[in-house]
């Protein structure tokens, strides 16, 4: 009788062990018993997390998505707004209807709203315990993205300095060669302001009309006014603010600002700047640039006009716009500021207080933020989309061809570069770029820009979001001040003389004083100094 009881006890124990083994798993693949929050993936339990991503609304079921779930035990229900993302984010916050993970514009005041409302989980302890890859990959970015209380509430997306050039003056290579600057242009050497003006004048004289219409030495895209002001400021080495004696002031106070405006006005008065520059919407701008009547455009490399020109001219790659560094008088070409980029990136990705699986979520984030995770997100699967050859990632020809043929369709099908989360700019440890689709293959134009615009980028991070809090009277005052500056910029360009430019400038400065610009500048300076102190 005793022997039977013992045998029964052992049998029960073995059954429990087997049951436990069947149900068990690692922390990344074990879900709670909540039926709405778990599922099956390859026979394993998975956790489903809702992820609000303003950039994509695709279903998380392609090849890369499936591999992410296999590796982390996490599957994603992607939520994306049909309208304005910020409106949806505000609605979710006020209604307390939060997703598990949220991606929002880091530069917007919405991030501070979420933090102030207690809607985001502080990540510091989670990162310390479960985020070794986050620490390694993000480095000092974690220090610089802390909130005023010293805590991290989100991970940055598209962080680190992008090595690619930003803005430039883009000129037709074939015409530059015709006008006698071919050797300089091919080497990607900088041009002085005087040389640039001479090129514009020579083009106008050589080609007053093209295909029965007036030629255009220089045109701009009016849909991107910050780019227009930025490219001219780049010539003069100017930045977001004018800084003197530890104080931040409006850029219009920079001693070079008036000289810059006189230069642009002179281009306009000489007929070198498109008379219609201020009304050139994107479609009109692109059509003009690709018409063959335009010699130069300001801003980023004009990809669509270049595509159309390439389609028209086939193998003659010189008949496209190439990027050049044009330096103002007295400005060292190495000190031009054509590439304002923030090392803190575009987006903020946080875990909300609605998330019931913060530990599993930070492990999921840690994997995707790792070098291995970055190559999975942006290159796909080893052995299917790429191979390791002599210690380097090498994409398969069909992967590269897929992006060339139909980028969106290929990304949607495979998941390569579809889930752009925790993205780090730059190269992996083997020297290959994380961003396969954009930076692995370089055409002649982009390869040239890496040389011609080298060392023109600069980090804007310390200047990001220094203005008054949104919705405050000071924020309204700041907007009024920006409107005055924008109007002054356009009006000065259309002035009939250099003397009139100066009159308009003086009137603008008087209007700024009347609208208490100095108070807003004090806010910039205070926030700037507090940020420097926080980053120590």
C-alpha cells in the first residue's frame, strides 16, 4: 500500500515536470495568460504589443517581421493614424487610450506632454538591467536625450550624425564643363561666391533662351522655405542662432545676415535668380529643373529632376545636377554650414504606462537596437537577402534589384527597411552601411557629393527645441517674431536696390524690438544654458 502511494506520487511529479517543460520558455517568448495579449508563433507563446508608428501602418507579417517575432517572442499590432499624427497622439493621451509603444516626432512638444502627464515609463532601470546593446549603440545619446529630471523616457530614432551631405548649390555638370570649370568640378572642389556668380552670368549670356523660353540660372523650391534660407546661410557659415558671449540671439542679428540678403537681392536684380522663385511649388520646381532650362538649384540634391534628366539623356550622367560647396567672401569652405543635422535624430520611441510587459518590451528594443538587429531591419535575413563574405555583409543581387525595380513593393513584401525603429546612422563594425537601400550603392551624383560636401555637416542637437512651451503666450510671441523674419527675408530679396534692402532690414529689426524679441531670446539662452548643464 505504501509502495503504491509512492509510485503515484512520483507519477504525479513527473507529470508536473513534463507540463512545466511544455509550457516553459525564455523571458522573451513567454506570454501572460491574457488571451488578448498572447498567441502562437512557430509553436511558441508570443506577446502581442500595440505600437503607434506615425510612419507606417503596414501589417506586421512579412519576412523580417516574422524573424523579429521568432527572435524576441514579440509580435506587433501596428497602429497608424489616417489623419494628423499629433492630433491622434493628443487624443490618445487625453482619453488615456494608450498603445504599448509609441513613436512620435522627437522635435515636437508632444513628447514633453507625454512625459509631463506620466504617460511614459522611465527607461533607466530597464536599460541598466536588460539593455546592454542600447548602452553600447546609443552611447552619449542617452545622456543628451534625458528629460529635465535627468531620466530617459524614450529611445531616439535615426540618431547619430548622418555622414551624407545635407544642402548644397547643385549645378549641371555638363554646363560647368562647357563654361571652363570641368577639372575643378570633377574633383568636387569648392567654389567661391565670385566664381558661382560668374558661372550664373556666363550661363545666362551663353544660353539666354532654351527651347524658346528664357533660361534660368538659379531656381528654388518655395515649398521648402527653411531649406532656402538654410542653403544661403550655409554659404556664410551661419547656424540656427547667432551666439555671442554665451547668449543665443535670432539669426538675423548675425553681422553677416545683411550681407547675405544683399547678395541674394543682387542675384534677383541681375536676373540670375528665378523671378518666380517664391511661388515655385514642388511640382513646378521639379518640372523647371528637369526642363533643361535651369543651370543651378539650391537645397538638397534634386532627386526627382535628376531622375527625369537621366531618363531623357540616358548614359550621359553629366546632364544632371551635382552638389557643390559655395563659400561666401571671407568664409573658409571648411566652415560652411550646409548640413544641419541633429545627432539625436527624428523620432522618440517610448514605452507607455499601459504596457503590461515592460521587461519583455525593453528586451525587444535592445535586440532591434543592436548591430544584429539593425542589419535585420535594414538588410533582411542572412542566407536569403544577404551573405557574410570575408567578414563583410554582402547583399544578394536580387535584393539590390528589388529596391531598384519597385522600392515600396519590395520593402512591403520582405520587410527590409519597412520597420525603421531605433535606427542608427552610419556604418556597422565591418564598414558596411546600416542603411542598405539608400547607402550601399552610390550613383555618380551621390558619390561626388560625398567628396564635394565633405565636412559641411554640423550637429544641431544643442539648439533643438529651445523655444517657449507650446500653447503659452510666449510661444505665440515667438511665432509672431518668426513671421516677421520670414516676411522680411522675402521682401528684402524683391527690393529694388541694396539701399532698400538695408531699409527693409532696419524696419524688420525695429518690428522685432516692438514685439519683445529680446524676451524670447532670453528664453532661448536660459534653455540653452540649462541644456549644457544637463549634458555635463
